[in-house]
């Protein structure tokens, strides 16, 4: 059984980003997390990470629809 909560380092590895980027996503409210323990260590619930990923897929799909790829004329310089 997989753990319910993930460390920031686990999330960083799964998203292939740095731990500081995950910290910024948490502190900005973009990625929900909780602080636990006397030292206030951050934990991200696996389901919240999956929701975040799905939200990013939806945002990216909307961006792609709003910004279609435009073919260049062969005569135009690159």
C-alpha cells in the first residue's frame, strides 16, 4: 500500500522539479499541503498531487487550444 502523504522530495521527484519549486507551489497555495510535527514539516497528500496534475493537464490543454500552432510559409526565413 502506498503512503497517503508524500514528502516534498517525493513530490519533486515525481514532477521532475526541484524541492524548492515544490516549496514555492505549496507556499503560493498552488499545491495544497499540511504542516505536521513540532518542526512543521510539509506533507502533500497523494490525492491532492493527483488533482494538481489533472488541473495542470486541463490548463495546458486550454492554453494549447488558445494558442494554435501556426505553420510558417516555406518562403519565410527561420
